[in-house]
C-alpha cells in the first residue's frame, strides 16, 4: 500500500493480480474513465479550479491535485474520488474473493479424495 500512495501501483496491479484477470478487467479499464469524467465536469462547472501547473507524478494524489490547481477543493475532490473508486471496486473484489474460495474448496476436495 505504501508505494501506491506515491503512484507506484505495479505491486498492486501484478500482485492482486489485476492483469489478465477477467473478473477485474471491467473495473480496471472503466472506473478510471468514470472518475476522469467526474473530475472533468467538476472543473467545467466551476466546482474545482482548473489546473495550471504540473505536479510531480510521484506526489500523493491529494497533494498533487492541490499543487496543480492551488485549490483545496481539488484535494477534497480527490478524496471523494478515492472513496468512490473504493465503492466501485468493492463488488468486483468480493466476486473475485468468492471465486478464489470456491476454487480452493474444489482443490481441497480433490486432494482429500486422493
């Protein structure tokens, strides 16, 4: 989790595994787009100031958003989007967990029978 705070997400992406996982494909591809659309309209409607600087890519997201827009509302929006992302990912992780439990149950039954 610590690397993810600084936008180094490879341990999560390859360790979960998100890559080549049909259950986690949909949220991996589409949730970021949904969050981007929300951020776009929040900026377009004036809820958040527009960005005018480029934050370092390793800056934690709320700090980077604040630095890029110099608007505390940008950091608040990032916290909101992180929470929304967690809510959107949760059902997919529960489904993946259920699949893993069923798979491990099947393996246990076949190993016990041998």
